[in-house]
């Protein structure tokens, strides 16, 4: 069949479908004679492009026979497709390697299975209708995204995805949660911001989470869920390698998964979101590690409301995996029966073989959200047409009642049952109380800021797991390495990088659920932080990653939600800029889930800006200031081996996300001893020098707050300051968040003067935040304004002559202390 006849047939078919009954449309062009490679990059795009550029959006004129009569007919910008089972079977054979016999085994659904499919679709439709009613009534607020028209996808999920499979969806996830077995009442209560909701009202419409069904979001940033789902899939492999499984409390226990463990991770994403670069990264990772990952693409032709072909060259997402050896399949979402059958075949493939893509061609009946004006090209007309002719529920009803497979009475009974269920969900939500105001602060951190990490006990199974997963030769090698590092510490010769490496190995042996992610990991990265981790613990626990921090921070998040304690080493902390979305979500996860999911993740890297650093602007950005505003993130700094070692151990044991910044120019330069086997608090500063009583009594003492390279600069300046008869309380801010206000207040009560040597910018910097806190909460202790010695807002130059204008150093601190004291006199 030629494209011209396809186009003509489409016009006739859609005209008929718009004015009469639901209609599947025409064959997808992938299964027709193809044009030459030079004429079009994709058959589907060719049809879509032709429809959007050569026909009127609202109407077309059709010749009917020889009488030259014309009639108005709606022409969709995006044609419907009609793939029969033979077409789907061909894809399964060509792309997935199924035999004719295999395809035949998936070719039929029983009457009971068809009725279950219908019930799943009705639950999705009626629940979303109820959500819309509650939204219009003001009981649901904020953003809400409905799924009407795409009900074949929850039918697939309900049929083929098991309770123990990991599920990661996006902000249009209500129906995916319901199909996964999450309570309709709890979902509705969450939308209505009630304590009885899945997340106690802390998450809302875009953040549905449920540990019991392994429904792990609900994520609001487009495509961010992709690496999380990959990390969840990796956790399944880790379970198998380590011989661990989840207990009733969802904590790891020393019970191996069954030999036939075939759990998978499922990620839902739209065809618009699939254009995001994270898709390529996840396909690469899934193929490289052969992850049990199903990428379920919901293709409604709209990226938000924009017609996807207007912004994307290729919407055939199911073909994206070909480059990586990941098979894909396209199905018609208006044919729920075939979606379920193809879903079974695809899911079974993932369970047995590895990653795959399933793309479901659908039409979404609602705008992006109820508050959306829908001014985008063609959207309103398309909705009207799709509701009339592309409704999967109406198509199902018409097909199976006309064929005598089911009766109207049977379908009516199911609909009545679901209506009752939805009504009860709304009643439950109405009756549920609002969450208490105190809950907000309680959900800030999983572990309280004053937690003593020395008291945390390791898993009882550590020795057994180590014995069965680490060979004697490797264990001897790593124990020798640890002994050498401890000997360096005893001699006062251990570096910051080595101190962190020592802490990591001790914690990875103490708790086998600890994992490692880094670039250049096999070589130890730049400062030996992950040295010997992969050589000791294997590639499953210690992963050498592609060069995109957002990708492997995201995978770490997925592992952290599934019982593991990932460590992420950033070769340079500024590279974390690539992972801002993932860092933000890591900080929010514990709170957003209503405290139902801990989020252990330790991020460590060298960064900051030292005088004479000569690294240029991009490697000298104050990333520690950038992440200060992320809620739920504990942020520490370490300017010595002792601080680096003790803080690293505590962060790994913490049940929330933590970020340790180390000074890039001091990683191998600073040497010393560490307090072996001891954890340091994550909420305390360190008093490195206490001003003499004589200086304090004479009004010649100043409190100096600093961190990272500022510690070295302050220590350099100390002798010169004291030679002038002045002195300082030198406080290292080892915890930027939470801030140790108690130590600062105690010092200011003595000195009444404050200088902040700050390794971040004048605007929006760490010093600006601390200065504001002190001015608000400790103003009465000050005899002079706070003196901020911070980086200028100009980018850090490479040339040292220019750098002096931007980066503060010891000489600036000496002048500032003198100025604070002398102005007083």
C-alpha cells in the first residue's frame, strides 16, 4: 500500500470514526512497503508530517465517487494506527526472537481475563473522573494530571506486573498506582492532602509512593525517573549477587532470593520525555548491565500539550534501543486486548532476558492539567475527536459485546462494582484528618541531626555475606591495604583522599549493602577515594560509571530506595551540576514519601576554590552554595584527614542523603592522623583555635568562621594576627547544614565580633546565609557588623593576577580582623 492511499484511506476512516462509532484507524506504516532511506527518516514521522503540513487541521475536503460532492471531516494531526495481532507477532519474532509457537501462546485472553482488563480500565477512568470532580470542588489543589484515554496501560500493569516488581512513574501516575495494587482510598486521600494518604499528605498528586506494592513514585521532573528505575533494577541484581532479600520491614535480610527470581523494574515515561538525554544513558546502562528493566512508553503524541513531532524528529521510541541491542515493540493503546497480550510477551522477555521497550500509542483526553488553557496547536479539536473515536473502553465494549464474548449486563455489573469502590475511596479521603503541622519538620531528615553514629549496629549478616562474595585472595589484599592506611594514620601521614578511602572500605566491609559509584573508579579516580573498591567487591557493588553525574546519582537514588547504601564519588564536586535534579529529589524523597522511604546516599567529592588554584571558572564554582537550598540534604566539609574520615563514616551510616565537600587543592597536601573506628557528628563545627582570655578581655578577639581551603588560609594568618596582639576563635564549619549555631553563639558571647572567610560568592553564598542567621538570632552578641570575606560574583579567572580580585585569602583575613578590632577602639 502506498502512502498516498494510506492518507486517503485515513481521511475516510477518521471522518467515519468522528461521526459514528469508535474506530481503530489504519495499519501502522512500519508494516507496509517503505520509502527509500533518503525520503524519510521514519515511516510514522512521514505520515505525521504529511498530516500536519499538507492538510487543514480542522477539516478536509473529500471527493466521494464521481458526483464531486464534498463533506467536512476532521483530520487528526496524528493518525490513529491499527496493528492486528499478526503485526504484533511479527514484531515479537523479529525483535524479541519469539517463535510462531511462542506468539501463538500469547494470542488469546480468556473471558475472565478480558473482564479483568475491563475492570482495570473502568477503575482507572472512574477514579480519574472522581479526581476531576474533587479538583473542581476545591478538595484537590495544586497541579493534577489525569490519564483518561490511556486506560489500556493500567490494564497491562494490573495483568502482568507483580507486587514485588519495582515501579517508577511520573506525575501522571494515579492509575499506575491503582493498577499496582495501591489502595484507591489512600491515593485519593493523598490527592486531598489527608493524613490517610499514601504519603500522609506530604506528596500530593504527583508523588504517590507505597512500600508494600513497591510503587516508588510519582516523580515531578520530566524523565528523572529513568535512572531511578535503572538503580532499582540494579538492586535486584545486587540482591542476587549478595544473596539478600527484603524482610517484612523492607530491610535487607540474609535470605537469598529464590533461584527463579524474575523480578523486574518498570519505568513509565511519555514519548516526549523519552527525547530527554537520560533515555540514552539508561538504555546504555540497561544494556551494559543487562538490567531487568521495562521501559513503558506512553505515546499520546503530546509533550505536555505541544504536538510532539513539532519538537522531536523521531517519535518511534521503541526503536531507540536498537543501537544498544535493546528490543522494542509498538502496540495500539486503543486495543486493550492486544496491549495486554503484547505486554505479557514483553514482560516475560524482560524477566528472562533483559531490558526492553514497550511503546503504547494512545490519545490523552484531558489537557496537561485541569488548569491548562490548552492553547497549543490542534489540542482541543484532537481531544474532541479522540473521545468520540479513540476511546479504549468504548472500543472494548463494542468489540466484545458484538462478538458475543461478554454481555452488556456483565460489563454493567463491573462498572457498578467499580463505582462503589471509587465512591468509598472518596468517602475515606473525606473522613481522613489533615496531617499535623509538626509533621513537616519531623520529615526533614530520617536521622536526627544529633544522631550518634557510633551507636548504630551493623547488619548481623555482614561476615557471612563478605565470606561468600569476597574471595580469600581479595580479602587478604584489601585487609593489607586497610592496614597500610591505618599505619599511615598512626604515623600522621595519611592524606584526605586516603582517609576517605579507608573509611569507605571499613564501611563496605561493615555493611555489605553499601555500594560505590564513580567515574574512573577502577583507577581510583583522581584522589584514590574509590581505590580498590571494584577490585574487592566486584562490578555489581562498585560500578564504574559513564561520564554523567546525574545518571549515576539517579541510579544511586534507586538503589537507596531499595535497601542499599550507595556512595557516589564526584571527581570534582562541580560536576554535580549535571545532577541537580537528582540531588534535589534525593533531598526531598524522605519527606515527599511521608517518611515511608529512607534515602541513604553519600556523595563525596573534592571541590571549592583555593587561592592560586589556577583551575578556571568552571572548576572553581561554589557548588556547596548551590546545594544549600536543597531541603533534606545534610552538607558537610572536611579540611583535614581526621574530619574527612569521621564524617565519611557517619554519612554512610545516615539514612538520608548527605554531601561531603573536601578541598580540591589539599587532597594530597594535607596530612595527619585520624581517630580510627570513630564516627564524627554531622551537626557540629570544630573549634581549631581558641582566642586567649587576654585578647578576649581586651576586646581584641574575633570569631572566624571558615571551611575547606579557608581553614588553611586562617591557620596561615594566625601567627601574624597574634603578633599584632589580636587573636581569633577559629571555627571550622564541618556542618554547613544543619548549622552548628550553638558553637557560634558560644564564641560570639566571648568575642562579639565575627568574620566569615567564605569560599562562595557574595550573592547567594554560604556566608550570606550564615550572616543572615546570625543577624536574626544573635544580633545582641555583636559589637560590629559581620565582616564577610567572600568570593566576588565575577567568575574565577585562571590567571593568578586577576584571581586576587575574586578569591579571598589569608592576607584578607588579617586585614579584616584588624579592622574589626580597631574600629571598635
